[in-house]
């Protein structure tokens, strides 16, 4: 659960609920909480950029922003640390009033509260959806050897694997021949 952050709250006082009015959004700040999944995410202190606009429409405020952030994690194949640049687009409508025709099982839409919108939830959703579920350092990463744990990408690597059920047959090759 992400805790509320005042840096993600945008005041709509300038819009005055006039359709067509817009305000520019240009935010750059370090994160104070990690956003991501266990294996990869945007870490605390990493720079986070949000650039776009909020437009007044008849039913609410339309947020359209581009997000840039750095994510760090580890390769699922070789466990090396990796760093990715994330780029996500968010377009969300914040309603002035909840829709009257909202079904009981439908999720409540995002709302304008006290002439402010909290853009944290759609930003977190966009970043998490942009993260790879199985990040890897390169397409050619072969991972780790299941026998010894060495990186397979580092070069020639082999083990003589002997099936213990057949190992006794290998002894027959060493058996002295009768002349």
C-alpha cells in the first residue's frame, strides 16, 4: 500500500471548471517510497519526472502526463543487478461527481476533491504496468549453471554429468581385458 504523498496532489483552482481550460504539469522530485514489484522497481530517492497537463472537461478534469523514472532490480536469469529507464503515459478522468449510473459491483472512479486531484494511484498503476515481470540484463543472457552456479554467459562451461543408475557400466570400460 502506497502512503499518500502531497507531491502528487495537483490544485485545480486555475481551471475554475471551465471546459477547455488547462494547466501544465511539470514535476521532478525524488521518490520517498519504493514503487514496483519484488524483483524490480523505482527505488526510494530515485528521480521521478511527470510532464503533461490537466484539462477541464464537462464532467471533470482530464489528466494526461508522461512519466519517466529509473528502475533497479536484478536479472531473473543470472541475478546481476540491472537498471532500466521507465516511460509510461497516463490518461485518467477525475470526475467532479460520482456517476449516477454506477453499478454496485463497479469500482468508484477517481474524483476531484476540494478542487484537487491526487494523481498517485494512476501514476503507481502506470509504473507497475510498465515494469517487466521477468527482467533480464540482456536478451542473450543464458543464466546460471544449475550444477555449480557459474554464469553461463562468461564462456565455455561444462560438467561431466553421470547418471548414477548407469555409473556401474562405466566401470566395465576400465575392466582389464583377457588375452
